[in-house]
């Protein structure tokens, strides 16, 4: 125990957060906004969860805990009473050394008094304010900012974000977020995106109330899920989603949220109801049909309004949503039902491509869903079924099993009809949407002792109907194996192999497309080591291979060195990366997590051949005022331009600067 505590103290807090983010974000898009997750981790780092007074819902917000671990935790409390030491967690089934280590920065056993008196004096006197301002810009001039005829960027190249957060204990919060993307206009209307909310919690029967922007996360994400979501990852239990219900929305993603009002109300002892209503104007590419009515086939989700076309499409589609969920939870069993209606001002029409034959058409859609979870001894069973009226049926069922104190398993089956329709669908899937897919997932986590950690999963999937660039029903599979060895409290080694097999239209010039097998493989070897309390190092070698049909195999690699300097109580801290990469094409690209300023997330794409370096600095001007600075540089070999279309830069360099200021008062 003494050695374990020392280990937790030596490894820096920034390293902990980085490891959690990278392990959970393996399958997210490189531009995915992880503000919600980072907000949660930073909140609990400052105000740890009291494990003796926590709830299932609160522990669900810690993304590295599985539903089975959460169930085992409360079973332990029920049978043994309150915890007397945090390290007692190691005696709970499923709580291995890695899990406990991840938990330590975010939990406590200390009784923290809450200000339960909601009055003006307490709100003003004891509330906490957090103001953050961020500026970022690519230093080289991109083609879109030149005087081009037709489509070009009409705004300025800087990215600017301003966010304010207010927190009063755990019963009141407020937030305002203002954001301008690169290329958007700043003069006249300084910020392109505005978001905000006020939220109340724990007021008797009123468990939650949010007015403004909010997210809804229920079941397994099949019927109703907005905001942040994970999929498959090295932790095999992550396939079981942990629904958090109603939450205030604090991200800069301009699509995945509701705007209006929602509340969670306790009707009876074990029954909660969450009614909600939302009104939004969405971006869409519209045209006139034969009768002169405006119609569209898709919704634009980027939130970018830089060019004349993007500005023309901004906010042209009115969306209204209203509905409710009902949940019953008692002991180890929970079940819920979802019903909501979505209406659009203009009609959706079928696109001309054959693979879009079963896409949603019309102006209105009603969705119904039923979800459940049940913990029985060493098993956690979960699932959800959903249907969009007028369309197909979809369902997912799974189980997490603690086979022994050192072995846990996950098994999930999913079946999503080709005509299943839901605008708020983020269930586990191989595609970007949980539609037109059948799959079976199986995984194992093995922790034989405090030094070794093994992960394995296999996922077999089929697509019964056509897909983009796939003109026949297709199939594939994905396999991941990973081993982590921690021989001492200051040294860790990780090795990983991942392979993915799919099918895609041939690249050959043939009269009728046929499917070629597409194979992607990735190999990773990584060493992370601590010199002392101030210096931390990480080395990684990553290899990617890509092969399609009879074409030659592509071979790419990335090697980098990270150095982190974070002495305790120092005013100045920082980190730097030196990397070399060589990938023949976009197909063999490599993604890697990059450290960034607080509340910002970088998952860089290494494509082509060249060098990459960046550094981050944090300086504490005084206790409540901090400033961050980041500079990143790509130098590509044997190229005359970097980027494509409007983002094209003449020359072989691309660099970015970022400055952030945070004031807490």
C-alpha cells in the first residue's frame, strides 16, 4: 500500500488525465470536442467525489469506471458499510490497481459541506466563477483567405473562444460559451456560436432542471443520446454505455445538443420522469422541389460558417423536439421508456445514391425506446430497443461478467435495421450511425497481478444494405490486443496490435464495381518513465499498414519523444514533443494524442513524411490567474503545398499558436 500511494504521488496529474483521455478516445474523430469530459475530470480534481456519500449517477460520470465496477462498489458498501480508507477499493471485485490509480485524483472520504441554502447572499458570497479566454491561429496564409473568385473564407483566420462558468456547491450552475471558428466573420457579430444554460440540482422532488442548452443521454444511445459518447476502446467494458440522463451542455460542438428546457422529477420513490422540449435552427443544404417547396436531404453538422455557401445554409432548417422519458430503478434493477417527436419545417427527400434508398424522408419522426440494466451477482446485463415510427427496428443487448477478481469479460450483440431512423442515435457501431448493421462483440480484460494488464476484443460486423463507396452488402471484423507492463512505480511499457478488415468498391476502372478487401493494421510500442518528481518522459513507435485488393501494401510509421516538466508548486510548467513520421498516403495515416492547453483536446493526424514538434507552457501569474501558451509546427518533406482546397498553404510548413487565459474568482 505504501508503494502504491508513492506511485500515485509521483506520477503527475497531467499524465493521469492524458492517459485517461487517450485510452477512451481511440475511435473518436480527430476533430471531436471532448470539452465535456475534460470539464468533468477537472471538476472532480478540484472537488473530489466523497465515496461514502456518492450515487450511481455521479460515479457514471467517471468514464474509466464500468457499470459492473460501479455495481460492485455499492454492493461492497451495502455489505461492509462505509469505507475507512480509499485503498480499500482494491478489495472490491473488478477494482484492479490501474482502476484505483485512475480514481485517486478524483475521490475522497472527507466530508465536504454543501451549501444547501439557496439564497441570494450565498449565491453571491460562496459561488465560484471561472472565466476562460482562448486565441488560436494558423500562422501561414491559407488559400481560402486570398482574393479568390467564388467560394472563399469571408472572415479572419483566428479562432477565438470565451467561456464563463458559475458553480454554487452542487445545486446551482450557470454557463456561457462564445466561439468563433477560423474563417468566420468577427466584425459586426464577434462570435458565430453562442451557448448557455442555468441548471438546478437536488431541490426535493426536482432532481434536475436545465434551462438553455442541454444534453440527454439514456439507455445505450440507440434512441436518445446527444453530446459526448464513447465507442470501442482498449477497456473492453466501454461498450456498455453509462447513461447520465439530463445534463447542462458546455461544449463548443454546434450540433449535438438541445436548446430549450428539461427537468428530471421524482414522481414516486423509485420512479423519475424527464420531460423536455427543444427549438433550434440547423444548417442544411436546401433546394426547390418540383412544386417550389424548399427540401433537403441531409443536415450540415460541422458548425462552420466561413464561405458564402456555408453562410447561406446557416440556420435555415427549423427543428422542434418534445418528449419524455420514464425510469424505474430499485436496488440492482433499472428500466426506462423513451418517447419523443421531432418536427422539421421543411421536408427531407431521398438522395439519388442507391445506398441512401432507406434514408428518412418527410417532416416529422416519432421515436420510441425501451432500455434496461440489471446487476446479478457478478454480471451486469444491459440493452435497449428502439423504433422510429414508419421505419425499422433496432436493438442491442450485452453483458459484462466478472469471471474472477482478475478477469472481466464483455459480450454484446447489436442489430440495426437498414431503415432505422433516429436523429439522436449514438449507439455502439462500426459505422458513424447505428443503422444498417449487425455485429457481435466479445472482449476480455485480464489483470493477473499489479504489474501486468492485458486487453483483448474482437468485433464481427455485417452491413445488410449498401454503404457509401460500398455497392453490395458487406462484412468485416476488428481485433485488438494490448499488454501493459508496469515493473515499478516510475516505469510503464505498452504494446498493442490492432487489425481491421472491411470491404469497399474496387479502385479499378471496371464497368460494374465489385468489392475489394481492405486491411488496416496498427502496431504500437510505448515506454513511459519518471526520472523524478519533476521530469516525465514518453517514447512511442507506431506502425501502420494498409492494403486494398491487389494493390501494393502501404507501410507507415511514427516515432516520437515527449518530455514533461511539472515540478510541484512551480509557477512554470511545460512539455514538448519531437516526432518523425513517414506514411505513403492518407490511407496509412496515424493518429496520436497531443497535450494541449487546459479544456482543449488535440488528436493530431500524422500524414505524409516530415517532422512534428510542439510545446506547451503554463504559467501561474498568481493563485487564481493562469496563462497557457502552445506552439505547434509541421515540416513536410518533398512537398510544395500543405493541405487541400481552401486550406492549402504554399510551402512545406504549417504552424499554429494558441494562447489561453483563465481567471477563477
